[in-house]
C-alpha cells in the first residue's frame, strides 16, 4: 500500500494559548468538548469547538494527563498525585500518589476499558534513563500498582477495540510495544515490538483509531503518522506547522477528525507551535 501524505495546509489551528508544552488531547463525545493539558503552565484546558469557549483548571504542579471517567469526572495526574475534578464545579478530590520519586513527574495516561487509569512518569528536568514507570490506578481511585519499570519516558498508550491488546511507547527506544492485556486483572504479558519509528522524530503521544491502526505523534518530526500494528507498515503521514508534535486523539461529531497537540519550537520560528490542531481524516 502506497504511503499517503497530508500537507500542512490541512491542519486547522483551533486553540492557542502560548503553551510551551500542550499535551494529551481528550475528546468528550457526550458533550462535544476537547480537553488538553499545558504541562508546564499547570493548567487543564477545556474547549468548546463550536463556541470557542475555553475553561481553565489550575493544577498542583506539572500536569501530565487529564482524562474523563465514565461518570464524566476528570482524573488529573499532577505532581502531587492523582486527583478527581468535577468539570462543572472544579471541586478537587485527592485519590492516590503512585510516584514516590521526586525527580519525576507524570506524563501520558489513559483509561483502560474497565476504568483503570494507566499513567506513566518521566524526569521533570531531564531524562533519567531507567527511572520511569507505568502505573495502574484502580477505577475507584483506591490503590495502584506498577505495571512496567525501567522506562525512561513513559509515553503514548492505547488499547485494541476489544481491550485485549495494549500498546505503549517508551520514547527513547523509538518503538511501539504491544502486550496481551488481561482486562479482569489489569496485567500485561507477551511483550513484542509492533512498530519502529525511524527518521528525525521521536514517538510521543498516540491513539488507536476505530480501524485498529495507530496514530503516533512525532516530537521533533513535525508530523503524525498512521501505522498498521499487525505489519509495522506506515500508512499515512500528516504534516503539522510545528516541529514538536506531542499527542493526538480521534474526535468530532462523526469521529472523523484527528485532534493534535504541539509544543513550542524553542527558537520562536514557528508561530503556531504550542497550539491545538484539527485535521479531517475521513
């Protein structure tokens, strides 16, 4: 199958707040809203793409991820722990603190099909090789366990449609690994490499499309790429007007858009970097 390429012009900027590191887009299908996090600004943003209304939630230190649970509550992974936030009243409840290493902060996280929060860590100031982990937090917030250790930057993650396969990225390896996922126990087994990212970019955030393919954001690569995890083949490249592409999710009323977050380029040469983009994919 020939590689499909999508030009930068197809990426529509839908939100910009000057963030250094915008991450973790989440689509709220019920309310048709978008959430994302500005890690270094200690802010969760909620955007109504129809009205452009923005709601901000301040966090306790760097916030790696914020996801919506089945009750419509936010689960926020902040420096001081995991919190539940009422998105309407902004009331906050501390749940647990899996990370005990002060050198680390939380990074990417998502809910498994049973409502557990899987959340990774990374060095807050610099990459600390082998110090990061991937944790699983119980759906009710009471208790957690370590699923993977010896990581450097625990990053993008997702599941197959049936929840039986788990995908995960440890960024410096430039690989996407897949595991058999026990839905009842929330445990991993049978690790294998399914995708290897080559070129200038490093794999960052990721989402699983409705067709089972993987969309992987490339930090330093200026693009999001679609991969077939069964063959390891790259299917699509979407260029962004920002070198540092951080994460993505599927959204829109018909689930036909890719929502993509980016980070600043550090040199001020990319005026749109640090923004949230929307690209029609079907």
